[in-house]
């Protein structure tokens, strides 16, 4: 994690120095707000700045930062010009840094605040003072660069729900996460006008519970016959015991959909035939096939056919 943080700060500092010099600045002055023990001294040295002001609330850390700066100057090459520096011990959330500068007219090209700014979120007043110290002495067109943890990633959403006033503390982070307007649906919730697209490959047939099905919740009007795929039917999955003869609607039968090749004569049960259910009015004389008549029938013999 430390290596990642150092790499992140090195890239950020290098890019911002290029922009400052691209704007024509020759002597670059920097305010390191919350310098700590001076972990970025070498980065500013490689950047070739002219002056650095280091400020931190911890006096011990400021002393170590100054000691590292002095050692860096001693170990530098003879022809290498090391930037000048001032070290200030102050609570940047309560005190005005401009009153403590050696040069009251000093203006900064860059203000850097790395992994420190979130300490000022204890109250709105402290956050405002921290922001004032960061921007009050910036030159016109100067840059403020900073890195801070993301509360939305560190704190679980369930815990955030228990503290509804957390937005007042993490207000700066909330600026980068605007809430969706009422006219626009949230990305986390599917729109009612757009059907959700499910993946059929993600369905697990072993997770289906037949006992949880409610036949009364089925709506026959919502069925779409065009969406049925006959190739997807599995005859082994049919349960004959679950069929309800009272639920059959004879008006819904389509004679054109019957396939005579699919009939199995072995599956017919003569005991299940009900002679009282036959309707003589439904017989069509034009559908009779004379070749299917029984020759032993006396009616056929009397007709004179050979």
C-alpha cells in the first residue's frame, strides 16, 4: 500500500509540475499541507522546485521532516541546487498559515495535500479553515492537488445507513457522486419501462422448488404462444400426476396443432373412455372414410359393394 501511495503521488506531482512549467513559471514555490515526516521531499527535489513550505500539526513529525531536509542538502552534489524550505508546526484546521510565513508576500504555484485532508472533516468549520489555508496564498492560475480516501469504499453501505448525517462530514466526497435526478432512473434499479434482461444460462434447474409454485397466481392472458420453443420441451420432466383434468379448456384446443405421428396407441386406456361424453351432433359425415368400414358390417353388404 505504501508503494502504491508513493507511486500515485509521484505521478500526480510530476504531471502538475509539467503544467506549471508549461505555463511559463521559472521559480516554482510549493506549500506541502500536512507534510508529515517529509515523505515527499525527494519528489520535490526531483521536480526541481525553488521553495517549499512544510506545515503539519505534529511537532515531532515536522522536526523529522526538517532533519531529513538537512541530510538531503548535505548529501547533494556540489553543483546541485536544493530548494529552500520553511517548516511550520500548526493546526491547519484552526490556524491561519499566512500569518506564520517568513515572507508575508509569498505566493504558491502549487499546494499539495496528500492523505491528510480527511482529518479536517470533523466539522464544517475545520474543513473551511483547511480549505482556506490551501487556497488563500495560491497564485492566480495556481494548482491544488490532493489525495484522500473514499468514504464510500471504506465504510460499508449498511453502516452508512445507520448514520444519516454522514453526508455533512463527507460533503467533499459527495460532490463527486451526484444523486440521479427524479426524471432519470437510477442505474442500480431497472426502469419500469424497460424489461430486465436475464441470462438463461445463469438459471439453475436444481434450485427450483416445485412445492413453491402457486397455480392460482398464473395468468393465462399473459402467456405468449409465439415465445414457446418446442425444442426446449423435455418429455422426461412431465409429471402425469400433476395434471388436472378440470383445468382443461376444450375451446383452447387447436386441431391444426395435432400431430398424428406423436400418438402412442400403447398409452390409451380403454377404461378411461366415457360413453356418456360422446356428442352425436359433433359427428361430421363428410369425415367418414368408406375404406375404414368393417366388411362384416351388414349395412355394407346390403349396399351392393364388392
